[in-house]
């Protein structure tokens, strides 16, 4: 059939056919919306200058609408943010951090990586001139650490992965060889499975996973391959199978197979906030900063938003528009006086937000590269910091460098959010020391971002339960008279910038249709 | 014990201890050799201005020796080479190719990637100012293709890997649950293995690998996750287990776990030849190009090398020195008049070289990115071209781009080397079409490098058999009176630049010791 389509319709038609057969796939992004014919003078008020809000403004202005954005903070970008030396970070509770990083260094405390299938975001990065570079997620040479496994010592990903794969293959090959799986596996398939286990698992000819060149060519040698007379390598010892299985470290192998964590990932050159800046370049003239919205009212003709103008002593002001795109994070929105119907009100109240804390730690030098040969990627631990992510830029350079010293989610995030900034750093160093013995010696300065303490979002991102999704999701997305919500919370790609992009496009496409119908 | 060392000796001592316990490892590179005290006036003649030769010259001059390099080609770098528009490639048999790539585009027809553990090469890249960028090897969104599997259609790596992992885990979990593996697995371990299979394999709570959100969150959805009202994803169908096992495509999952193919890999910014150029910047004043060596003689006092000076009509000339570091590839060296002992002579003749052909194909646009969302990485096929490797640079850019359209080794390389350059391109296009339906439409121009037809190497690189290694390796590396060999062939890291580096360092370190002993 494909050949036929190819002959009849050319390669474009063939590509369409392959897509519909499931051969090509990104996220649910079909290109930028071609909205035209917005009624002149029709005004849309956008609340929030994050990616969702700025994108809505950009596309709606292009479509012919008059657009205004009100933003709570003194900067555009929302959760798209990078922290650099000289920046000040204030949080609820009063703690203020002054970032001390060396010039050129930064941490991305919010979004920090872009999967290849987030085609909406990638499209606008290109359209707005944001340069991208690979973000290294999987690193075979990084460390895996569990307090109760391998004597509490970290093990190399490659050592662990080789042994886990080898022992798994050995066990299954044994079961097949001993005809213990005759029921589920046909006689015809048996030989294929055994061959697969041997090749994929790195087994010897007799079906065993054991110490030798086959296993060492995956996990590494005790004495590495060299040059000249003494170049012969010496195979490395395997871990004990029971340790490998009991450790639970296989979870990090599975982690890298998740659709959202697969290769190839990207990050903007120079910091994640280059995306926010790129969006801002398009719509900065539409944005009023320092507007603390207190009420969103509507009737059959208008939306009226009341806000405190914090640039002018908190003076109470109002903005009017025909329609409103509201991207205010739900923990904030749920506390405002919002005139919408019961279903949307219930939806706004129904979605809990994740608490998350990230640590950006600067060290005197790239000891992870120079001592450990770890270039980018992530070491994982079962301690609260959960991971140490090494920078995917500036490889091999001298001087101070910043890594992500902790990414707390769930209970660990609440614990860390309850600490002072200094305590967070101290805990990050103490835990990181279990992976890098020289962690404390090399440390220079650090910063922490406790998302639950950011007054403009009060949390990291939406965490829909399946039950809440069933009950409230459609209502959250539906246009309520003249108001529509947008943001990662109004998507199935929660906690990702792509969710904000696709939600925004969907919301304004529907709003445009509604506005045209009313015309 | 580690804590004790940490307390007593500080973190440097701890790091040393961790290294000796096998926790840190690169290749067998312990830093550049600190050679000093070379006797003034002692001359070393280096044959070949590839990486091994140039490095030997660089370090020996630093140690105090007088050094001269004779090079066969009209350029330094050896197999470290990149091809760009305007370059001319001549091969044995008379074929001449003029490369037509657009400005800025290139292919690396020799070495093309650098593993993280090739610490010798990485050291000199930094020392000589060669900038590196990540080379993407594993790409979950690339294609896997086998003519006799899945109806001959390519499948996404992520789809295949998810299903292979899932079915493997399901089979082993089943065997364990049914107590069919009681002998090899202790009662205590059983639960751990089952838990591992469920988590790592992406099984449902009842131990099955099946269509649903768990499997689709690895392999991708039929309708991807989206934003707004219609954002709900639809799970994708699984492949049939028998197809997955029978296809043999698991070999490409294993491929990425090989020590030499693991993440993070690098490539020089701007082409692999930036390394050769970096080395050349250090020693260009020592190199005489266009010297076709015909004889290498020695007595108790001197080495005498006879060569045709092709810059001067092939005039016969001689160069004398106290010692000689010979990096001439063995298929060439074995045809010269070389005055060495029987064991070294036998060794020189004993090592077959791989034949290899690479295709560099330029296309009008990055359709693999724009249509298929493949950014870097490799698609694999069981056709002779074996793979299509997408560029790990220039992501998201417009205009023509070059990919590696085939990497033939073994019998396929002999077949391709036997074709005209035009035929090689034609076969590359025909085979690539099985993976990219629009391959031919998008094609612009191409170049092929048949390594067996390069007169200065007559093959790609050394392919030691285990038997030959046992019999001849020590003799190949041993200093023969005043002559020592160096190059990837004199290493356990054959076919990699790191082998040339480490072999060269080992050879000159021994030669220096010998020269000092004779002083």
C-alpha cells in the first residue's frame, strides 16, 4: 500500500500515510494555528506573561485582536527562569537569596530540558531565534547510589546496567533451556528468545553471564584497554546478582526509557530563560508588569479584571476586555475572586500542585569531569536530593561550574521548603558527599528554589489525579462565557513547557472561533 | 575503610582509594608523559604525520630530542580527516571524486566520535585547543530496520526497545511466579526479581506487558498527549512478541551498551580534522610532506630511511637519525624494505586490516529532523549500508545537510570498494530509501571513502585476531634495536584514535628510556 501511495501522490503523500500508520509522531502539535480575521477592536486580556500567556498574546495579535498582558512579577517568563550571579530570589517567609555564581554560570530552577517530541515548543524556539544544544540525560558513566545496596557505595551506571541485563538474560535463558516456559512460548519462538538473551544480555556461549571480556566490554575493565606492550586489559568483577536485583537501581534504567526522558533532549544555549526572552521579544510591548490581580469578573459583554498596580504603590486599577485568557497558576487563581460557573470553579480548586525544590550548587572546578569522567547526565540516589545533574554545556572548561545538586519532589520537597536556604545547601552537600567524596572541599556557593514559596505560583506544577482528571479536566479547559484558562495545568503534558504551549494554542483557537461566532 | 582514608588523608587520598577499588576509570591514560633529559643532538625520525606520529614528535621535542617527520601525503592528519566542498579524493584504481557539499558542510569518513573514556585523546584536544561537542549515538526516535521483520518496515527504536524489554520482563516474571526457577533463585531473591521485572519492564500490576498507558509512556502513544479539551492520548498497539524476538533488532539495544558506544560521546566542533589540525599546529615545522618511504635500515649507530621526495619529481633521498618511530600502517609497511628482526617482521605481516567504506550524503534539507523528529543518532538496517547516522551539529538549521549514509565493514565493504563512486552512492540511496521514503527526492550530492583504496593506508584499521595477538603483539610493540612502531595497530584500542595516542605515548616512553640508557 505504501508503495502505491508513493507512486500516486509523491513523497509528501507517503509521509502523510506513514504518519497515519503511526510511523512518525511528536506531541499533538500540528503546526502553529492559522488564526485570521479577528474582529478589529476586539480586545483580549491575557493574565500572566509565562509561555502560555505570551504565546496567546502573540498569536491573537497576529490574528487581528487587541491584546494586553498583565503580569504579577517584575519580569516576563513565569516559571521559565534561570538564576545568575547578581540575581535576588525572595520567597514567602521572608528569606532572600543573593545569587553568587561566577559570571556566565547559571542554574535553571524551573524547566531545564526539552524532549525531542515537544514539537510545539521546538517550533517556537526556532521561530523566535532561540538556539538549542543537546541536554545529556543518560550517562553510562554517572553514579547510581542506594543507601542499603553495595555497602552504601555508589556504582557506575554502566557496571550496574551491564550486570542487571546480563543476570536477567541468564535467568530467562535458563528457564527456556530447561523447558520451563513451554506453555507461554511456542517451540518456534524458544530459539529466538534464547538467541536474544545471549546477544542482548552479553552471555557466554553456554548461556552464562560471567566475568570476562564480554561483560567487561560493557561494564568496563578493572585494568582498562591500553596502548603498547602493557596494553592488555584485565576483566572486572561482577556484582552479586542478589545485590543487583535487591538494590532497586534498575528503576534508573527504566527512567531513561520514559518517553519524556528519552534521547535526544535539548536545552537553550545560555540558560532556559532564553526561551522566555525569545517570547518576550515578540510581545514585550503588550505586557504590564507588577500587576497583582485580585478579581476577574465578567458579564455578557465584558471581562473586568481588578488588580493592584505594584509599580504605583499598589493602586487599585481595572482593565476591561471582550475576552480573557487566564494563565494564572491554579493555587493562586483559586484564592482570587473569579466570576465563573460552578464547574470551572470546582476544577480550579481540584488540582493539587507539586511542591518541588531545586538546588543550584557552584563548585571551584568540574571535578565530576576531571576526576570522574562524567560529562553531563545525572547521578541518582535514594537520598532526598534524588539526583545530581551535571551541566550539559561548558564541557572541559576550567573554572567554577554549576550543577543541579538536588531535585526534590513530594515529601522531600516539603522538608526542604521548610528549611532556611542555608540549611538546604547544607543538606545538599551532606547528601552529595555520599556520591562525590570531595563535594564539600570543592563547593563555592549555592542557591535553592522552593517552588511552594514562590508567591506567583505557590507550587511547581499541576499534579492531576486520574479521578480529578475525569471529573474536572473538561470543565477546566472549557470556555466559561468570556474566560478561558491556559497553561500546563490545562493539558495532558503537565509540568512541561510543551503543555503550556499546546494548551495555549488550543485555548485561543477555541476562543477565536467563539469570538467569530459572536461577530 | 573509605571513611577512615577520608579522615586520615583528605579527599585526594580518598579519590585514589576509590580509583583503586575500581570506582573511577578511563582508558589506561595516566596523564601526559613527563619525559625530560633527552640527550642534545639525539635525533628521532618519525614516519607518518597521523596522530601517533605528530604526538611522538611533540612529546620527544619537548623532552629535548631533535625530531623530523616524513609524511607520505600532501597533508598532515592521516586517517583523521574531514571532507568538504572543493576537496578532491583520489583512490587506487584511478577514481577521482570532487566533493560538492555546500559551504560549511562536511563528513568525517574516518574517525567520527570520541568516547568519554578516551582520556588520552581528550587530554590533547584540550591541550591543543580543539573544541568538542556532544555526539549523539543513542536516539530513541531513530529507526531500526530488518528486511525480514515487521513486513520490512522500519520501526522506532523506542517502540521496539519498550516491547523487547516488556516481553522479556513478562516472560521472566512468569517463570518466577510459577516457581519454575526455584533452583537457581533463592526464595529470598524471588520477590526482588519479580519486582524488578515489573518496574524495569513496565508490566501491569498482574505482571503482564500489554497495551496501555504504561507501555505507551515508553513507546509513545497512537494519539500523542496534547493540550486543552482534546488533549487525552490514545495508547499505541504493541508489536507481536514473536516478531520482536525473531527480528534480531535487540542487537542495536546491546550496541549502545558497549563500552565504546556509551554516552557521553563527543566530536570536534567543525569536523574531526580539527584534531589533526590542532596536533599539526604543534609540530608543523617538523613535517616534510610528500615523502614516499621505500626503505628503513638500521645498524648499531643509526637509522637510515630512504624515500622518494614527491615534491621534487620523486627524487630519491635519505634521512638519518639515532632512532625511528614508525607509524606507517601495516599494509603499507609490510611492502617496504624494513631492516628489523624476524619477530617484528612476522608481526608486521600478521595483522589484517579491516576494509571499510563510508558514504557522505548531502540532502536539500534536514528531513530527518523536520519530518521524523530525529536529531542526531543512528538508524540501523540489516542492509549492507548498516546504518544512517544523522549529524550531531547544526540541529534545526535550514539548508542542505550531510549525513553518514552508510558504514560498510567486512564483506559489504569489499563489495562497495569494488564499485565506482557513482555506484556506491546509487546503492546507498536505494538502501536508504527503505528507511526514508523521500531519500532520493531530497538527495543533492555524495562522496564515498573506500579505505582499502587509499594508497597511504590500504585499509581502515587493524583487526587483530586473538591468535595473532598472542603470537605477535609483544613483538610488534617491542623496540627493535633503534626502531619502534606506534599507531592504533600497536594497542588494545584498535580502530580508535585513542589507540594511536596511547600506543605513541608508550612507544616514546620506552624509546626515551632506551636512549637514556645508551647515553
